[in-house]
C-alpha cells in the first residue's frame, strides 16, 4: 500500500486530491492511503510518524509554505528521497523552476484534472524512494 501525504490549506482541494487518488486505488492499480495535512507545519508534525511514498504539497500556505517544506525534506536524511509533487496556482515559469530547483520532482498548475494528478503521482510512485527509474520533472 502506498502512503501519500497531501499538504494543502484548502479543504476543498484536499478533498479533491484524496478523491482522485482513492478513485485510482479503486481501479485496482494500487491501494493508496492518503494522509492529510492542512499546513506545512502540520506536515512537519506528520513526517516523523511514518514513511510516505509521495508528498503532494501546495505552495501558498500559512506558516510554512510548500517551498520551505520541499527544502526541509531535501535536507533531511530520512525524507530526501521521498518523491515530491508541487501543486500551485502559481503557474509562472520562474515559480516552477524555483520549486524544481529546490528538489521537487514534479509540478502541476491548478486547476488540473484528476487524471493529470493520478498520472503524475503514479509516475512518482513507480520511481520510488530510492530514485530508481526516474520519470523526470512533470509540468502542468
């Protein structure tokens, strides 16, 4: 079973991401456990409580933003190999480049379709925590 941490301050967007990933699991592809965090701070509290196979994070959040979370995870010995997907309304090329430069593996600009999210997360999960079979950065 894959564990995915969704870090998003919008409850509606968290619900959308959860539903998209759970629908994918119902297709029989792979069981997904979605853990939700309403902020970057909540994510930092959850990260030590287990291993996550992928983290999906928004950029604009109160307290700790998504870019700070990506930076923290890439510097952490325990989390540096965890695949990271940034989802954001910030669709400027420089924002995407900054997120990828900090260590995000993929970027989806909001709004996006559930199929886009599933395909991106599927690619990140197939890559795994050890970085084998990289899929390369994804844009949306």
